[in-house]
C-alpha cells in the first residue's frame, strides 16, 4: 500500500493506541502491576540488562506497555530521540538537571525561571557543589561570554514564568552546542503544537504534563524529551531516584492528548481576544503576551512559534496591594490557584523574583489563564471587578 501523509492531528488520534487487529478497544486500558515474571532466567537477565530502554518490560517502576506507548507518542510530537516520564513537572526539571550537573560544575539559569526551578537550584544543587549563575534571559548569542570550562548546562524557559519574556531559543541553543554545553528548556507553555524546541537546537525539553498536555486539571505528570545520547543518562538518573509515573496518570495523559491540538487552537484564539480586550481597559498599563509587540522577545516568538497559549500577564497601573486582592476576590469565573492549562480560567497576582536582572515595572502584575468558558462571560466578570483597582 502507498505511504499516506500524516499530520500532527493524525498522530494525536492514532498513536498510543492498540495495534490494528479486529476487534479492538479504542483506548489502552489502565495497566496496573509491579512484578513482571519470566519463563527462563535467560529472559529475565536480558530484560534486566535492557531495563533502561523504553519498551523493555522488567519491573513496574521501569514502565509498562501503556507508558511505553505514551513515551513513543510524545517523542513523535516533540521530534525527540528519547522521552522519559516523571511524576510531575517539577520532577522533570529536577531529574533533567541532576542528569547534567555535578559537583564543581557551573550551571547557567535564566533569571525568569519557574519558582520551583530556582528553589531546586538554590536549595539542592548548591549543596551538591554546583555553582548557580543567573543570567538575563534576553542575552541571546551573548550568553557565550558567560561560558566557563566548568559550565555544564543552560536552563531557561520560553516564555519566562510569570513575566513572559521570550528568549532567542535558536541563539542560545547554537552558542551552547558550539561550546559543548547542554541546554534544558522548559517548554510547558507552548506544547509541541506551537513549538518543537528540539528542532531549534535545544538538547532537552521538559514540560509539566499536568497542564496543557493532559488538559483537565486531574493528572500530575511530567516529561523529559531529548535528542542524542543525553536521553540515556536522563533515564538512568530518573530511575535511580525511583521516580515513577502512575498508571492512572498514563491513562489520563493518553486521553487528554487526543484533543490537544483543538484545545490549543482555542486557547490561542481566546487568549489573544481576552488579552486584547484587557489592553483596552483604563486600569491596564501593559499586557505581557508573547504574541503582542509590547512583550520582550516578541520577534523571537513570531519567528519560532506558530501559536500562543492562553496564559499571559497583565500589568495594572500602580495601586495598593489590597485593591489587587479585592479585584481578584471579586471575580466569579476565574479561580484562584496555581498551575494552569486546564479547562478552567484562573487568576493569580505575581511578584517576580529577580537576582540578575531587576524587575523595574512599577505596576501590579497579575497572571491570567483563559479556559473554555464563554468569552463574553469572562469579559463581563472582569468589567465588573476592574473598577475596584481605581477606587
């Protein structure tokens, strides 16, 4: 038969499902189990020796049929050579960094990273003897001037957590690769629907699957996608720490991925519409959304991304903190909570932490996640609460 063309939409529907046979269930079942048994000692030994390879059944902690299918599916979407699943997005970050760092090494970390990334670097890696240096995420190719003989990796995000600067992924990846330094990028915001950083020169992409990839605020999971030989070290490190993704979470991830493209297309459109509406309100000083030219690094986004998530920031004109708190409390359609990327809209004030590049905005920063609610309902909710900021 002729080879038919395939798109990402096809892959999202067809991958990670039972092999073609008749009859068959549409979905893989929840696969529970710890012990795997063998008929011969030789077969057991072969599995033991290959236990770090995705697809080898050896013991439940190393994976099962369903988790291997999920890894293959994610590898296709990310254009990766290897994917390792983790128990959370934070676990993905920490396992990736543990795999590339060691005592006496120097780690460059973008100044806009997720708070838990900063906490792990400052609280754990420093105790291991890793020197952490935070850098301006907008350095681009100039990051080469920070490289040392001991530099082991560059950790950054696209866009930055809370403040949404979009770094030059290509420039940082090229500079690091030429120097033999690994790059680790948190790509949770865009998902592979809107960007595949491994194709831009990055070595490792980490993501919280708890957010858009699963999409229903009911699954704690992370993933590490990589290219080249680094994947084997990441997988061994993850298993050495005993990190394990649950069977129910694997099932939920396979289910959630089916609608990823449709959901991301909605969030792109809805996020831009809500950000545009907010930009026109008198209480708003600036919108921080990579698709807007007011956002630092917008040109990088326009070159390397084909869409935007529904998560963005808004800087309100300066006002007392208690007015921001009252504004947030007055909203009805926006939940107050950490995480994002589910079907529900969220709101959360943000206090950026910077140690290398000062945060100079004098307004109040609030992060919005746009969900699947009716946009007119969200606008009406905001319109009723916004006057609180100027009372």
